[in-house]
C-alpha cells in the first residue's frame, strides 16, 4: 500500500476528511489498479498459472500463490 501509484488515493482521504482543500485529482483505488479481471488472461510472472494480481511496484501479474503465499517482494 506504500507504492507511489497510491499517492493520490491516500491524499483523497485527507481531502475528504476536510484536512486539506486541494482535491488530488483522478485516481484509481487499489482494487481498480491491482485486481482487474484482465489479470486472469495473463500468465503469472513466476509460474505457468493464470494471473491474479498486478504488483503495484513492478507492474507484473502474479498468481495468488506466488504473490500471497510465497510473499512476492520486488523491492
């Protein structure tokens, strides 16, 4: 959740809470950015299974096991 692609998403919470007056502009939520239905049409970067999630750091698609169970770390 600390990936740079989520900056506007978190800035919006400060705006919506009334702490700042500047709207951060358009943004995608983590679900919209990482869990696209299109991910299943891609193969996992680490194995031959179909994709599940797009890593917000390296922008590669991984299956559930490689991303969650094996704890994908790209940074």
